[in-house]
């Protein structure tokens, strides 16, 4: 499964010259935790997240529910603190991005390794085409057994491994994949379960594949 199949295409963005308070108000109103920062050409130059806003607060204030404060734009403390601060001052830059044609498993690995909640999806020119979040990955993981089976047979067995489905039998039950049959080499018997395990929605892989050589 590719990133473009699960990403959100309609993305809320912001710009570097926007007031941080206004951006925080939009995050709270839309109930989102972050948004890409783009330049005039639509290229991603950073990401603004709740963490970026909270970092401006310091440790002396209570952080729990902090963004609720932004629901009241007339609050004098909020106005005094953020009116003169821009998104460009607070954003994380450069942004960690991903191509729409990369595997969903790669997006998951990047988010876990770098402890981030979202990745802007950009084309070869760096222009924003979508956003993939941890929520998108959870929805991908919740796919039906039929969808998982179809991807393993069509993408993994045929396109990646170049194997005949008549030689390999694939079944999926509640996310558990079972591989049986015979493949050409020990390498094929080792690689096929590994690739199948990376398909979104797969809980475990059980293989009794044997090699002809």
C-alpha cells in the first residue's frame, strides 16, 4: 500500500508570516494537532504542531489542555504573549516529508523513529500534495481480511516477488496471514513472509513455505 492511498489530500496549511495565536486558534477550532507551513509556490518549508506552540509557554505553566485557552482570543495573557510571534518563529524546519509513492510502512517507521505525528506528502518539486498522520495509519491497519489478501497476492507475490499465485496459497484470518506452498529458492521462502508482514493490517505471518532448490 502506498502513502497516496491513505493520505489526506485536503490539507489545512499556514504561512510563515501568520501570527502564532491565529494559527493556534485554527488548530483548536479544527481539532487538529498540526499543519504544514508552505511558501508562495506551495512548497513545504516547515510544520507547525501543538508541541511547537507549547514550547513557547515554558515549564512554569500547566500544559494540560493548554490549547483550550486559545478558544477565547480576547484573553489578555494570550494576546500579550502571542500577538507579536509568527508561525515562522515557532515552526519546525526543515520539515520531514515523504513521497506519495512510498510504502505506508515507511511512513510508519519514520513517525515512530522521529517521534512525530504527521508527514507532509510532497511531489518531486517539493510541493504539498497531501498529509499522512498516525490516524491515517490506524485506519489503514483496520482494513478487512479481503483487502489484505488482495494486496499480498497482487502486490507482494506477483509484483514484488515475481511468483505465481498457483505456487503459493495465501489466507488471511483476522489479520493473521498464512503462507503455504512451494517457491523456487530458500531466499524466496524467507523474503515472502517478511514482505507480507509489512502490509498494513497484518497482525502476524505464519509460513510453511518450502523451496524447490
